[in-house]
């Protein structure tokens, strides 16, 4: 099992999780982060760090977010590693609590 970044990260991209990851498993896109399932060691230190509550253990992922297991795996192969925290997107706070954001994902 691995950890998965869900819909809640889209258009927010808080990177608090990146600083605590001991194996640098996060990958960065324009408006979303993903976890590389081949790198994640399932340590869970990233979960409480996410201000948007976007990170789940795969087995705890809500049913309507299961698609993000494959999205994380696919995009992790395409996107570059992020190893340092950076600022969130400018309007992250206004997007943080919104749901159903998959249509806004920039691949």
C-alpha cells in the first residue's frame, strides 16, 4: 500500500508535505501534487501536514476518490520530483474546502 494525494489538492498545492517526506516521493504539476507509489514507504508523516486534508493511506481513500490511485501513479511517471517546500497557489485558501475538482486538474 501507498499514500495517495486526492482531489482536495487540486488548485491548492500546499507543499507542507514535501518537507517531511523522508524519501522524496512527491511529484509536482502545475496545480497538483502526486505521490510516486514506487517511492512511498508508507510512513504517513505527510498526512497531518496537509492543510487541505488531501493525503490518504490508499486503504482509507474515500470511494469517490479511488480514481486518484491511478492518477497519482500515472502522473508520478511524468512529473518532476519536488524536494523542497514552496508557497501554495495564490488562491489556494479559497479552493481548499471545495470538492469535485478533478475537472480543474492540469496534466
